[in-house]
C-alpha cells in the first residue's frame, strides 16, 4: 500500500494537507483494525483487548508498530496532537476503557474531526456531479436542438399552408394511415423532405393543437395592450354538431382595429340559453382579463336578447360590467329577425323547408346534372336564401315537376325529395310566408340595413329616429291590405293554390304575431343605442358645425355615460380638433393621423375616445386586407359547418391570416414546440 503497512504510523508522520484529494478519499476508507496482543493483569484478573470495540467505536484504530489504540478520525484531522488518542495512543487496557472512549467521542475536538471526515469529498463529489450533469445536459441539448430544428420547419410549413387550410386538414385526418406519405408538404433548409408521415396521427393532432394554443397565447398578449374590448357572441350550433357559441373580440391597438376569433364555447344541452351564454361571457372576461375594459357586447339573435329581465346583458351587468348592447355590422338583420320569430310554429316549419330546399340543390352531383339538363338553378347564398327561393320560385317549381314527371331517370333519393318539395311549393302557408317575409324585408328591413351600413354615422341621433320610424311603420301596417297583397303574390307564384276564408283569417293572425315579434326584437336590439349617440362627437361631417357651436348637450351625455374621461381636457382637445381643418377626418383616419405624428399624448383624451368608439362592433373597419375581404363571422360559420372540426381547428381555420403572420415569429415556433413537448411529456424536446 502507498500508505505503508501501518496507516496509524503514516498519519503520525504525515500531514493530511500533503495528500491529494484522491489520496485523502482513499485513506478515509482504510481505518486499520488489527488484533493487538497486550494482555495485562494484576493479582486479581487478566484483561485483554475486545475486538468488537472496533465495531462499537467506528473511529477506533490500532497500530501494529506501537501496539496501541488511537482515534483514527482525530489522527487524520488533528495530526500529532497532545491528546493520548492522537499522540501516545492508549497503551494499557484500563478497566474504565469504555468510559474513557465515551468521553473522547463526546469531546469538541472529536466532534470537529468527525464532521470533517463526513464532509471530506462532498464538495469534490458535487463538482464532479455538476460537471457530469453539465456534459450530459450539453449532449441532451444538442440532441434536443436537432429535434426542435426539424419541428420548427414543420411548424413553419403548417402555419404557412394552414392559411389555405391544406396542411391542417391533412395532418389531422384520422382516416389517413399513419404510414401515408406526407413528405411532399415539407422541406428542410437543404431541400430534403421532412417525413411527417413518421409521426403518429395522435402526435400530429397534438402538434396542430399546440399551434392553436400558442396562437391563442399570442392573441392574449396582443389583447393585453388594448384599453377597450367588445365581445360578439354568435350561435354556432345550428350548423355544427353540438350546442356552441362562437366569440369574437374587437379592440384597437395603435391606430389599428383588430377583430379576433377567440374560439368556440360549449353550452349545456339543456337549460336557459340566457344564463348559459351569460356564463360564457363572464368566463371570457376572466380568462382574457377583460375586467374594466369591456365596453360593448353583441349577440346574433333574439333568442339571446329576448324581452324581459333575464337577458345575457343583465347577467353581465349584474356582475358589475358596464357594456351596452350593440348591433354588430357583421350581423344580418333580416336573418336575425327571421330566426328570432322561430317561437312561432309556422315560421319554424318555413325555415325547415327552406333548409331542405337548399340541401337539395346543394348536392354537387345532382346540381351538376340539373345544370347540364338546362335547369335555371338558384344561387347558393345562404344569407338570402328566403329571398332567393322567392325570386327563383318558378324555376324551382319547373325543375321539381320535371324530376317527378321523369321518375325513371332519377335515383330514388332525388325522386323522393322532389315529391316532398313539390308538395311544399303547393302549401299555401309556405308560399304565403315566403311572400310575407320578402315584403317586410324589402319595404322595412333592407332600407334600415342600408341606413346603418356599418358607417360611423350609425351613432348619429338620426339613427334612433330611423329605427323608431321603422318600428312604428311596421306596427301601423294595415293587416287586411298586407294579407290581401301577399295572397295575391302567392297566387302569382303558384296559381294552383287556393285560399278560403278560414285560411285568410289564420294568415291575418299569423302576420300580426310575426310583426309584433319582429318589432319587439328591433326595440330590444337597439335599446341601448341612445346611449351611444354621444359618439357622434367624432362624426367628421359635423366638425364644421361643431367648430361654430360646440355640442355641449352631446358632450354632457358622453361624459355622463362614460365616466372615464378628464372632462375639461377632453372638451379643450375637441375644440382644437374641430377648428383644425386638417383634422376633419373620419375616426379611423383621425386616429391614424394622431398616432403617426406622435400626438397621442397631446390629444390623450380624444385618442381614448377614438379607441373606445372604434372598439365597438357597430362600425365596419375601413382598413384594407382585413380578413382578406371576407367577414370574420362568415369564416366562423364555414369552419363550424365543416365535419369533425374541433375547437382548435376552428381557430386555425378562421384566423388564417394571423397564423400566416406568426409563421415568421421565432418565439411563436419555440412556444409551439414547448407546448407540444408538455402535451406528451416529451423531455427529449426540452432544453
């Protein structure tokens, strides 16, 4: 041994500090425990060493050179000291040996030595462990970076191709085998195909889900910068497979109006719709941190805004949120009023028959054959299908007659549907309601829609006058004249109809019920609009008049309803805006002017007012390329109508432009990969 045959003698002659760490660690494990022979006795008894003392006292060591016992621990860390346990050693076996040993192992010197022995090598081991971990981490990170680099390319292509809805559908199609070749979709930086087909289908779904989750996270980061937000809730379950609502957020950041699809929210299959949707709104306020920033709410039908106290708005208001009900420019007023009257049985039947008609002409093979046969088919515009059927009634009737007359040329399904639909066209109630709603829409609703038209003038006081006049004119209709004119129009569409007195009486009552319901809807839908007329302070057409005479009453209504302005400063800022011809701009352009010229702080209150007004959904965003000339709500309806569209796929379908923008964001890709790693506990992707 490098320490010699007698380790005790080695320690007596060598300082521990002269040894390397490795030698010290070796020595720590070499406590010598030889059997010493030094029997000693007196006239009464003989005494000798008990070998089990080495076990009982873990610090005890023996020297074969001196034939004495020592404290191995103290000898290592205190050297050749004055204590007999570290200097001369115990050379006699007194009858009180164990008491002497017990006193020593409780001494301060021994305790310090014991601690030093225990700590010997600890720091060195830690350093070694840290170094080993560092090397292992470096190797792991290199491997993780290789995997993440491949995933970055896949995420980039998914985002880019997701704008067209291509890769998203392909990668999550459960009907496609895991081994199917997807490599044509993706290429790495060297032009080599990325074998996405090697990723199991469930992992592909999780990857797309991670993209959607990361995109929603980016939306929340963006939304956090907005001072005001409005919510738009739309029923989506009519075209989908479950009872859901879609949520659109509208806000203003800088000089840009932004509208984002926040996702689909499930509703209970049963229960009060008002309370259910109200709960969704309150959940949205909490999830998206809208407390104190929600300034408007909009809903797409009277089923969500009925008369009475139990409304969604009441649920939100009772929770302490100041958010008036606003009619959104996205909402088709004619459809809202039509579907809002479905509490009436005859209207429900009408809508059901219209859906059957549309589905009949929508089937691709059937539609193509009818076109080839020379039929004049109605266009498939779902938003105006009632008026379309009214306009193409004669053509539809001729097509159905031709199918029924040539039954041997058609498949059983088409023939059966044609017979059923032919009967519908001969139903007096169906034809009358077509003519009735068409007349109401053309004479009252479409002119009101044109007047509103999504312009900023919608906030003018004349809007309330127009709405009030429309409601009054509809209620003042002479029902007898209206019914007779619609009966005449029904006979013109279908001369085979026959109306007796009982039918006429029924139609009069039905018409009166529908008009009463529609006017109630209009009144409810615009009941908060009078509180928004103060926003006509920003109508640029009135600026010259405001410069001459400041609109004090309108200003007073504004600061009373919205108690968030510095009144004196806002008034002075508006004075300056009105008097400066260069600033007589539409609200969107005025806000852009202030932002571009760094005048936000100079006109801080006007800027606040502009952003508040532009965050409300009543005004159509006058910006180029917003939603690629397609209404956001239209995209949502298409996404929900797609079979097996999950919530996260719907977000990707609708927000395709935002997804395309994020495809070049490095932090977004990293976030996607991090989420993907967490979903499957994939530690190989985590640094």
